[in-house]
């Protein structure tokens, strides 16, 4: 677990170094996730040499996801510390939250419909196939 957590944090650090060094307007952790994605895509090539790498990284990722709610505590404390900002801009933040959630849902539905039409599958044909079996 220590080695895989170190790999995750090194990917984040590498992302921070690259974005700050090159002056990219991209958060370092986002680029770090992309580096981790590359490492995971190369995992099968590395696995014969390091058989524990893949399993340990999977276990660490599942452990982090199991306790993901703990990562919201610092953000909640930050909101409580800045209640004055929340009072001043609360209505605008609320409207932005509702509108962005609605837009996200609409875009998700449109993307699903487009992909299902491109692949030739739909929920109707999937439901009919299950009913026949």
C-alpha cells in the first residue's frame, strides 16, 4: 500500500511540476491523473516484472474510494470559515449550482443518446433481449 500510494502521490507531484514549470492553465492533479492513467495503461507490460504492482494499486485505489467522504471535510471547514462570502454570494452560487447540475444532466442524456445511436444499441432492444431470455 505504501508503494502504490507513493506512485499516486508522485503522479500528482509530477503533474504539479509540469503545469507550474510550463505555466499551463491546468491543475496539477488533473495532469497527475493523466500520468497515472498512462501508468495504469502500461501496467500489463510492467506486471510480469512487478506482479504486486497492479494488485496493490487496485487495493489502494479502492481504499481511497471507500473513504472518499473524508476528503470533503477540509472543503466543508473552508466553507464554514468563509460564511461571509457565502452570505454575500449565496444566491448566485445557488443559481450556478442548480443551472450547472441541469446542464450536466442534459449533456449526459444527449451524449448517451448519440452514443447509443452510433453503436446501434438502445434501451428498448436491450429490454426486449432480456424479456426473451
